[in-house]
C-alpha cells in the first residue's frame, strides 16, 4: 500500500506540474502561430481546459487521501502542492466565467453606432487572413436571443461616446494620433486628409489582436473624434475593447480640452 501511495503522490505532483505547461503551450503556441487559435484557445483551453484541471485535481485529492490515511504517513506536502496548482486554475476559470456572464457577449465597440468608423482595405485584408475572423457588420449583428449588439453596447457602455472639440479637424487629428501613440498601440494606416488613424493592440497570452480605427471629422466650427475597437476573433471580448477605449478617450479629452458627449 505504501508503494502504491508513493506512486500516486508522485504521479499527482507530476501531472499538476504539467498543467501549467499544457496551458503555456496552448497560449504561446497560438500567439506565435504554431497553433490555430481554434485549437490553442478554442479546443485546448476553452473546451478541454476545465477537464484537464478537474482531472489533475481529482488525482491530487486521491493522493492526499492516501498520504493522510496510508501508513506510514508521508507525501502530504507533495499532495497538497499537487492539489493547489489545479485548484488555483479552477478558481481563475470560475472568475473568468463570472466576469463573462456579467458582460454582454459583444466584441465591436464604437462611439458612433449609426455610422461607425470603417477600416481600410489593408486592415480588412489582414483580418480576412485570420481563420474564423469576426465580420465587421456592426449594425446588423444580433445575439442568439435576438438583441442587437448596438443595444447591448448602449446598456453596458453608456459612458463611451465621441469627443467633440472646438479645435479644427486637422489639429484634432494631430492630437488624436499623439494620444493613440501614448497608449502604446501599434499604429498602422494613417491619412491626415481623410482624418483616419488605424492601430492594433494584441494580448500577451494567445496574441489575440484587436483592430482600432479613429475618425476625425469637422463638426460645426470644431471637430468630432470617433473611435472603434473590434476583436478579430471570439464572440465576447470580456470588456477589453471598452476598457481600451476609455483611457484613450480620457487622454484625448485632456489634450483637446473638451468632454465626451
């Protein structure tokens, strides 16, 4: 019995130590293009991740029971460590699940829901190269319950709106570009005459990319700045696009000396 107990404790510890390796392979393999995101994230993380964690936790619980009750008692610390690793993973997964349930399942956030800023052909082509990419038809999107994405955005992110400035559009464009650079975004296509700035931002884990477009237009004697941020993949962005836009709009407000409408 002691030999069996020692084997199970060692096995549980090895399996638990391999759990972070499993998720690192899924995340970094996706980020560096070694795995399709539908494999690294969709299958390995989203669909199978919970089973991996629960399997490791179940084996660790068995190891802990054997370490406590099989004589002579030993391996308790190793079994606890083996249980801690998947336990933390399951706790984090529960947190993400709760967060996802509290945020609408949308991934396209714009300060103009009637006439959202559009992307250049270069960005559209880059998005088209991604398997399973989200489309850019913001106004006609609806959830499985039939609710319009624009309606969900208005409910969840009512604070996100355009910035109206008394500055002429050319000066507002300069400030909009400087504010985008200050966010650390990767600046792509820019056209001062058209009043367009495009950028992108990627997550560290999995390397998911969101595309951002800023549009500056004359309005009255001043100008209006609209921003749109869209995830390339995934049904829900867990609030990432709105969280990215808020500090940018605040920085732009500070630079232009005006307030979002």
